C-alpha cells in the first residue's frame, strides 16, 4: 500500500459527503468533512476520522470513530490511542483498535484488511513529520463482517 496524507479538494469533499456520515457523538447531524485524509488513490482506500475522544486509553470517554473507505465501501473503525515520549527524544505511538466492522459485500480477506488498517494508521501518525520512533498496535479487533452496514 502507498498511503499518503492529503488535503482534500472539492471533489474529495463531495465524495465523503456522498456517504452521509453522521456525527458519532451526541447528535444526528451530518459529520464534519475533514480537511485531510490518509489516501491510497491507486487502490481506492481512504481513512478519515469522524471525531471522538479516544485518547489515553480512557474507557470513560468514547473512542475515536473512523471510516476506512475501501472501493466505495465504508468500514467502521473504533480506536483508543496514547503516546509516550516527546519530539526531542522521539514519540512512541500506541493504538488499540477495538472494532473493525466491514460490509459483507466488500468480500475482502481479514488478514489483508488488518494489514491495510495498520498501514493507514501508521501513515496517519507520521503525517505531521513528528519524531515518531514507533507505532505499536496493542490490540487489533478481528474484523466483523456484517450485512447491516
């Protein structure tokens, strides 16, 4: 996979808007369209965050809610993340991926999906040219294929 961080153009924003994503916390309003995404245009795979509070592995707060759009199919991902270190000594980024809900119609191999999710989140962490020394995944949920997505 060749993921990159990109600013969205108007066509990209319209593409995201076409999914009618709803804000994941508190309202039934449309989700905000982000300014950037992690993309692999060649394979038609895009990662966006819809919001949340999944920092510091604190289960008292809601997770971060993501969508990995794969060839037009939105995959629901919920995460918690934390980090140790700083920009001087280096940052170790730590992720728990608590849910990966996949439309059954996507018909993708679980192992490929998990590796792609890891690649996308690794690119997400490195997007700001921070001094990232590692991106670790403490937990990665087994993908759940569902008809109701």
